């Protein structure tokens, strides 16, 4: 866990609940210290250096050491994973999107999740993952309920080195498109860490994406609802709804 207090402080006491659902910091006057930003990260050691399994920004009001409980701050959580393969003479990129809702009750977390969409792109000319993120975010911003939401977390499994800059609005995720204020990118690896919720969700996305890619490759003549587009970094788009 990494905390930014905004200024130099001395922590005199730390209180943590047994299950790690709440952490509080106090100064030598027993006054609660509220950090400006909190990052919860899980990693494991390996010969070539630490491997980060997941990283999330935890809410101040629900400061938690448990990576799963750190996700409670978000009204909605999406996981998105993009895979790219060849389809005859074209490149085929498919992004699987899972929607997740976490409900805390009696000290437990109740989790519901389901695949909601797959985005199909043909011949993407730039980062397929970032193109898919932008498409998802623009879809969310166009939804009538978007204005009523406070925090939306989007779990991704690429571009880890830039995620902090994306979240800080210091760098566009693609072209001149910056993250809107309500949206935060979270990181999880699909390779390891499936005991954590974020990693499980991104792994499920990866499975769904590969399944659809195989279906498209088996039946390339099916172009129903495949739209040719203009002035976008890809030639065709199709949205699969579930």
C-alpha cells in the first residue's frame, strides 16, 4: 500500500481491522490522518524483478489493505481485455467487457458479474487495448445513468507504466482523449493471481474474448452488423451484446 499524505506527517498509530477491511492512521495527538491518495498493490518476487498482480486506488473513506475490499469504492466495475489475431488479410481485435457490482453486507462482499459486450475491430492502426478503452468509456458517458454515478473503475491488463498518468489526467489514453473525472483505470494481470477479484475478472474477459475470436475465424463470412467506419483508427466495428 502506498499513501500520499500531501505533506510530511508522522504516523504515531495505525489501526487495522482483523480482515483488513479498514485502516486508520493517527498522529501523536491521536488525530485521524486522511491521505490524499491511496494505492493498493499486490506483487510477488521473481528472478527478473517483482511481478505486479494488481493495482487499485482505494477510497479514503474505505481505506483497505485487502485488494478485493479496495474495489468497494466504485459504484460499478468493468473489466476489459483485448486480443488481436489475423483473419485472412485483416487484423481482428476483440475486446471482452465484464460488468461487476460489489455489495458489502455483514462483513462480507457479495459479487455479481457478467459478460455484457464484446467489441470487434478490424485493422486497428494504433494500440488495440487503448482504442477499446476509449470505446467503452464513450459508451458509458452516453448512458442516461452515467450522471448519477460517482466512481467507475475499469480493470485493464496492459500499459501499466502509464496508468498513473492516465488517472492523473497527465496523459491521454489515446490521441487527445483523457479519462473523464468519474473513471479510474485499475490494473490486473490475467497470468497470475486468480484468487483476487480483479485478476479473476480480467481472466474471464480473456477467455470470452478468445472464444469469440475462434467463432469469427470459423465463420468469417458472417458480417451481420459489421459496420464500415470512417475517420476512426480502424476500418470496421461490430458490437456483440450479451
